[in-house]
C-alpha cells in the first residue's frame, strides 16, 4: 500500500542553536536559537539590552560566540569573520554607520573590493556600477559626493547600497528607516519585496510596530539575552509582542499629560538659516506645554531647534528666551540660559562613548561650584549626584563607571536625560527622542517629558513619528521644505490634517 509522505521542510538558510556570548560582567546572549528561511523577513524584537545587537554582530562575524552552533546554507561555520561573512553572502547594515567620512560614496562602496587591472584602479567601471546600483535602489544619492557632506538620511542610503553591492544571501537591517523619508522608506520596502522574491533571507531589527506589521513573516522576541518566543507575524497582536518583550502588560504607549500653557519662553521670529534649511520661520514654545514639530526627514525641523540651541548658524531673524533677545546662540551660553538640547544622533553628537557614564552625565555642569571649584573636579560630589540621578532613571545595570559605548540605545538616552537633572533648566529641546529605543524605554522617556511639563518647563519635541508628535504635543507645528505650513491645536491635531498640510504645500509649489 502506498503511503503519502509529507515533504521534508526546507532547511533554514541560517540556523543558530544554543548561541551564548558573555562580556565582562554581562551575559549578553544565553543559549539563543534562531532560524531564518530563504525568502523570509524575520524580525528581532526586544528591549534595548535584550541582546539583539549582540546577536546580529555574531551573525555578521564581528563577535565570536562563546558556545553554540552556527549553520549557514547547511554548512557549519566556525571562526566567522566580517570578511568571510560577506564572502558567503551575509551582509549587515548597522545602526552605527561603517562609512569612511573622507571618502566618496563610490569609494566607500568598493572599499576592500576595488576593481583593478594590473594594479590600476578601474575608476570608470566602479562609478558606473555604483550609479547602476543606486538607480536600481531608487535612491537620490550622488556616488561622487563625500560621505561627510551627506545628510544622515543619505548616509543611510549609502550603507544600504554598500550592503547590496556584492552577492547577498542574508541581509541584516538594523533600524534602517530611522533616517529615511516616507518616499525613501517606500523604496526600501519595495526593494525588500524584490529580495524576498529572489530567495534572500532578511533579519530586520525594528521597534516600529507598523513596519513589523507591513514586512514581517516571523518575529523572534528576545528578553534579557534569552529567546522568549518565535511567532508568525500574521497571527500575533501588538499587545502580545509588547508583553512578551517587556514581561508586563502595557495598556497605553503614551501617558496622559496635563498641559497648563503659561508664558512664552521660546520665541522665534522670521528665522532663516545659512544653509537654507529653515526659511522665515515664526514659532513659539510656552511654559507648561509640549510644543511638537512634525515633518518628513529633511524638512528643517531638526535644524530649527539646533539653531535655537546655537549649533546651526542663522543669517536673519530673532530668537528670544523668556522675553529677552538671545543673540549669537552657542551651546555653553544656552545651558547658562536654561536651555537643554538632546540630539537625535546620540553616538556622534551626544556622548563620549569611551568615557564613563558618570563623566557623560556630568559634562554639562562642570562650570557649577557644586561639581568643580578653582578648576578642580569634586569627584565625590560628582559620583554621588550622578549615581542618584541614574538610579532615579533606572539605568540597567546601575554601574556609572561603565563606558557609555557599552550601553544599549535606551540606556544611552537615559545618560543624555540625566544631564537635564543636574542643573536648573527651563527649556528642553528633544530631537527625535525615541529613535533607536524600544517600547519600554520610550515609555520612560515620555514619562520624563510629562514630569518636566507638569513642573512648568517648556518642552519642544521634533519627531518624524507622526503618532508620537500628535500624542505628546499640546500644539503641533508642521514643517515642509524649511517653512512652517500649519499650526494645529485641539481637535485639529489629526494625522489627516498633518498629511494634508504636506500635500497642500506641495501642490501650491507645483502651481507656482
């Protein structure tokens, strides 16, 4: 009698079993299992510090595992290096870019894999191949531009292009849309669909639930370096994923903030910046409320608050703080005027990664007598103050002598926030406050903002995440192409009104 035998399931493209990794004082990965199939997008989901970054570093050959087995396309892999990983088709795009700033885009794409004949670079062919790849990806990127002349969004595009230049069997994307506009994100999603259809497997790290819903086939949840569960994305709910990630139920992502708008603390009049990113902007922020600024990446919203703090130079217009003219803003003067700024790029602009948490948290208050006297640092006072603040912010683990570079994204943001608690401040400028941090850490940041506002501070939040901007703000400005195109309050603060502001401005520009 013939018996039907079910076909044997295809072997995973990548199969990790029992992967562990230990760093000094930290068990980063504890016997992790992970399987990624060809043509599948597999999301890694977990809080900052859950082990996601360590795991993708193991897969890409940056960190050797302490124990466990690693199979790729059915072959056991030992002593993996980044060079060998790329050679066998494992290509990562990390959150922290690996580009050389002083080189052009095309030079970065071919770095270490230059095309030569008889030891002579074939520059024309490399440029042609670079342009063809960028055209295929649909990115607005000039291969002849130097990387340090590019915006963060264009640097992200260059990283993605670099990862796709060679043979790719497994693509790793770590928060790839954090710096991209809606249009560029759409192009990336189209690219992901093409790669999946060609049998390329993808590991995708994201905290954005909408992206997970759009892209994921399966989701693996990590917590405290352990594998919690792997689920089919289609049959799981947002609440289930968040509960698995945090180990607790989270009913509301955004807190209820009691806004009590008071006097105008920040007043900007007809401000235009030297690079043209902000033009003739009028804007104000009041004590006791969160003022939001929404807009696509590159609209000028980040440059606006950087100008208030004194990082971007203005050519015309006026800034007033608490009614007094603020001419020639500069970071040190802003701190003395009671203004704090929290940059979107914590790695490049916010933190000294090689220095301890203690020093990073106290570096903005070394001019105060409580921390330094006659040019000598009062280390005991510094240690006591910063230790108390980091305990208040629930730093995990609570060791203020660890290097800031060893921290997860959420804990890095806490070190930044700690600076706001070390001196008297009245204005808080947040640039993309939740970028690169998990749901649990976002909640803590939002609660921090709530406490500031309800204590009477003026809080200004720049966000490319429209739900975040709408939920947090009492008043919401919409920026488009360097200008304020709408100010929304009350019931007018809706996603539809924000989006219609973009399109109305775009159509008006086309008619003109």
